[in-house]
C-alpha cells in the first residue's frame, strides 16, 4: 500500500498557541488528501478534504478559520490548529487517495495533540 | 447521506477461533467497501476491500463478503492470533468521481480481543 507520513507524531502545547501538522505522501502524488479527527474510543470523523492548489472543503461544523489547511504540493498537506484549546486535544490523522481511478485510501500514523 | 452500522462493538475470541464483524449500509449507490485495522495509538491500516461487482474476496486468513441486495458486508478472520487484536472499522463509499463521492463513511468500530 501507499506510504503516508505525519509529523510530529505527538505534540503538547499550551492553550492559545498554534500547532502545525504535516502530512506527506511518500510514494505517489496525491491531488487529494483528507484530514480526520478521532476522539478516544470513537470512529474517525472527516474534518476536511484538501485539494492541491485549491481551497480545502470543510465538513459541516468544522471551523475553517480554526483548522487551516494548506495543500501546496502534490506530496504535502498541512493542518494548522490555531489558538488551540483543551477541547482540541485529539488524534489527528491524514489520508490520501492512491491516485488515478482507484478508490483506495491510505492513512498516516496520526498525530496526538494534547493542549494544556 | 450514507449511514454505516457496525456490529458487534466488542468481540472476544480464543486464539485459533474465527471472528466475524458485520456492517450494513444505507445508500444503495455505495460501491466500495474497505476494512481497516487500527492498533492503539496508530493510524488505520487497510487490510482488505471489496467492490460491488464481486460478492467475496479473500486474502489468506481474511475474507470479506458483500450482499448488495441486503446492503450488508462482513469481515471474516480465521485462525485468529493475538496480534489480530485491534479495533476494526468498516467503511462505505459511492465511487471515485469528484466531489462528495470521495468520502468514506465509517462504522463505529469493533474492538477485537484474541485471547491466547
């Protein structure tokens, strides 16, 4: 399967600071990437779809000004959690489509964000 | 929109036994059904998927069956091993055209425990 990396794997920050999470597609060009959030013992919740060279599409209820997504290249998408608060503490996971006509979606290893 | 129900939420089996996890979906237009395995603190890993033009797919100890008429699909793991212990998620998607058709809808997950 496709290789997707995320950095950092875990981050602890103070309330009010901003945190940037990187997602890289290592072995193919990804025009579309997805960002998910997962709370403990829950399923994955899609936050937004990131399209290379254009604005991200956010799911209903997700604040676009709080969760800034940039997909400037075919191998990198970033999620910035602005002015983080304790309720933003969660497991953030990115995912990429394999490309072409396939539906296959591969996930990164996730980033554990803890906001104090 | 699509709704995916997954059962059971927890499943405990003895090593060597089989495990079956079932999912139902609501949108008859869905045509792609992947299964993911998620270990604690890690991102989901694609383990098998099936498209609506086939009724069954097998990969070593793992198999997936699909009943389009009844709108349900199942994951079968035979000869379970302790390392199979994880949370398993089913998902459904309509297809690979643009826009919202790219979205995966996930079930709520099944915690599988394989006892040695």
